[in-house]
C-alpha cells in the first residue's frame, strides 16, 4: 500500500524515515493502529529522548500510540535492518540520522541499501555535540584537557555512542586536531556512554539534545553554529 509522502508528512510532522512502500494505492486513513518508531540506540540518549518526546506529541495529536522501540547495535545498523525488513505499510518508522550516512561507507557489507530501502520524510532536530568529563577530572577547560592528555597518552578513555557514530567521528577528529592519544571506548548509545563518564574519569562526546546535567558532568567545549 502506498502512503503519499505529503499526506504522511502532514499527519506525522516528525517521523524521520519510513521504509520504501510499494506501488499499490493507499485506500484507508492513517494511522489506524499503533505505530512502531525504532531507535538505533539505547534509552536515555539524545536520540531516544527526542523520539519519546515526539512520539508522545504525535500520539496526543493523532489519537494513536507511537511506540518507541530501542534496537541498539552496530551504530544503528540493527535498527535500520529491522525497519527495512518490516512490512512496508508505514507502521514501522526509523529515527534516522548521520550515523546512517556514515555506515554506508564504514561497513563494506550491509544487509540493506539505505538510499534505496529507506525513504526520508522530514528533518525534526538539529543538535551539536559537546565534550564533557566527570567533575572529578583534574581539568576545567579544553586547553587544560589537551595538556593533560598530551602528558598522559593512552591513559584517558574517550566514550562514544558506538563505532561510526557522530560522537565517535567527532572524537577521532578532535584527537587528530589536538594531537592527543585517547583510548576510544564505544557504547550502545549516548545514554550508556554518558553514564560511564558520570561514574569514571573518562571524557565523552555527547549529542546535546533534550537535556544535559552539569551536576554530573563538566562541559568542556561545544561547537559554534557556524565557522
């Protein structure tokens, strides 16, 4: 059944991606039953929080439940494959993001073709990455962190949301530009990564989206909106 792009966008006003649908005409209103919205990362991370906020808003507006389902793993590839193989009826959505574009070149063999198997619907959020450390870490500025890392090579861990994620690539870029040697520790989402930072003396790159607590982490740096 084919769900017209304009009608779907008008109804949901926030779904990030939708599996490609067949050429049969759509013959019933949408949605008429609960919609699964699959997130490729663990709960409590930025992507998960935004999906839950949007899912609640859509549920209240449309009168049908939007159920958030976390499928972490392989930098969101597990979630993407689940959506690609779901019935193409518009009732299984994917919260897509930059990791999906990264994975297309990072992984040589995927069980799907993101460009052909997923149809983009709308952009719903734009968020910068921030660099944080545990408050007990003996630095208070980015310059102090770089100096500390230079004198302690491979003694500082860098937590990320997973291999190939934006936090991972941002961290690797930071290592190159600052000429420091940090040990990358991938997690299954920003939530677990930030939790690790809160309970250790590691550094982390976190997507700043719905919330950020300076009581449990110290903010060292964030990018400017433009160069």
